[in-house]
C-alpha cells in the first residue's frame, strides 16, 4: 500500500532532458552526420559558428540561424533519415524505462534540433513531451528559416514554463538533466539540477554532476540525498595509466632525443589520432589507434569525437616549446602526475565533493598535489616543485571553460617562469 501511494505521489513529477550531449552524442549530428551532405567550405563554416558560440562571442539564436542558412536546400526527409541512424548515449533506454516504472513524466527540450526530430525521439523512448525548433520546409527542402520558443533568449525556460502551466505540473518536483549553459534559464523551475558531463558553468550551478553512463542519474533522482561515488572502470584505469606514463616524455626530451624530435613525434601521433577519430565516427576502424580509443575512452566519448587526447598532446607540446629547461619538463610532469593521480584517487577514494565543481573530489586534488610535487622534484628545487604543484592542482579543480589538459601545464609553466627561485 505504501509503495502504491509513493508511486501515486510521483505520478506527475517531471524529469526534463536536454537532448544533444545528454541523449545524443554532442554536436555529432550537425558536425558529422549532416556534414556528409555539405562541401568542405560549408562544413568549416558550421564548425566556425559552433566555436564562436562555445566561447561566447555569438548567441545561440544567432549561431542556429546562421547554421540553418548554411543547410538551405538540403532534403528534410534525408536529414531525418540520417537523424534516425544516430546512436543513443549509453544507458538512455534503461533510464527512460526505469523512470516510467517509477511513475515519472519525462520531457525532451532541444534548441538545435527540429521539433519533428525531437518528437520522434520522444516516441522511441516513451517520453511524454517533446520540444524543438520549427524549420521552414518547401518541397522537402530546407529554406534556411527557423523559429520557435526554444531558439529565443531563455527559450528553453519559456517552453518548460508553458509545459508546467498547461499540464498543471508546477506544484510537483521538476528535475533537470543537462550539459551546457544554454539550459541554465530552466534551473529556477527545478527542484533538482543534474549536470551530465557539464560545461564549466553547469558544474557550478548543478546540485550533482555525473560523468559516464546516464544510468548514474537514477539513484540521485530516487534519493536526492544520495552521495554519488564516481565509477572507476577498467577503461578509466587504462586512460590514467597512459596519462601518468606520459611523464616519460619529459625524460626522453631531456636526456635522449631532444625537444624538437619529441614534439615532431607527438604531432605525428596526434594527426594519426585525429584521422582515426574521423574514421571511427564514420564506422571504420583504424589499426591499433581505434582499439586503444575503444578501451580507454569514457562511455560518452565512444559516440562522439573524443577531443581530450588532442588537448593533452597540445598541452605537452606547447609546454616543451614555450618554456625553458627545466620549467618545460616540470610543467609536463605536473600535468601527467598531478592530473592523473588526482583522477585515480578522486574516483577510487573521493568522498568530499568540491562545492564549486561537483565533478571533482577533494581527496583527488590532495593526492594529485602530492604526486605532482614529487614528480617536479626531479627537475626543480623543492620550493618551485611545491609552487608548481599548487598552481597545477588549483587549475585542475577549477571549473574552467578550457580543458585542464591545456590549462594545467601552461599556467604552471608561466608561473614558474615568472618566479625567481
């Protein structure tokens, strides 16, 4: 009887999902699936517009209107067929099946996808409500014109507010699951905010942060007081082994091959990796590289272009080239040891959530600092080692908009260059 009463209480509670980045691989549809139908100039224009939005130079509305102008003339039916082939993020079907059994209503709200596409996805998942942008189509071809609440400033919040009012859901629990700042206007309407692989702003504003399988949101929804323990998988172990072992780059550069040869080799491997990622997204396998990616990548990365290794390689290359001996080698070691061990200890033993970055654990940062300090002692005196490790781990724990694989070594190298010790 109590279980039945509990289910009735939850009957009208609502879970709202962002679509791209949460249910579907982030930006993959426009950048890879649709790009097959565009020439290289149009493809690069879409990429450029996406970058301008990501760094905050243009609004979402402006970027979407310009992108759909680029798509003018494409077959709407063809784009829809391509959309239906898109893979779902790991755990999506299980999440929706479980939420339905628990008695929750679910809604999908997207600013970047046509409403027809979102409604089709909602039907496949058994979601109750769906919202997307409206596209103008003539004779099955896009005219380049779009409209709708979701593309306006605070548009997602407007769509959610209308839903809550029309379905009389305002008095019930509303849970938001999202990944980027475009969803922040919806947060005031929610009682629980979950960031899924969130950007730096959502890391600050969310109540909980989940990185990995979407099913990790279920215990949080079931019990808002649940303390989520990060999952440390075999793939994560391999990833961090590669990360930490890269400290050998500093030793090889200093004592064996020299900086220029090492940087050239890293650059070549990075280009090979980029080619393998493009091939993997298209369904092809790249010998050796693709196999390593499949084993070391986090689950969400398997369905999109994984950029973390690129930033990691770029951080090492820039450190070696921009800074003098021994600062350059110290910056590399602090990145590889500090960030690597912070992740391992944070996921294995972390219990204390960092208030301003809920995807991090304080224990991880402490051990990252210790190992970064020890590694730095190989190249610099204790004072510089401690200062470098402190700066590196502060950068590691901050929710910054740029990958810490890039910011940690550059900030560390710059600080040590300026410190006359």
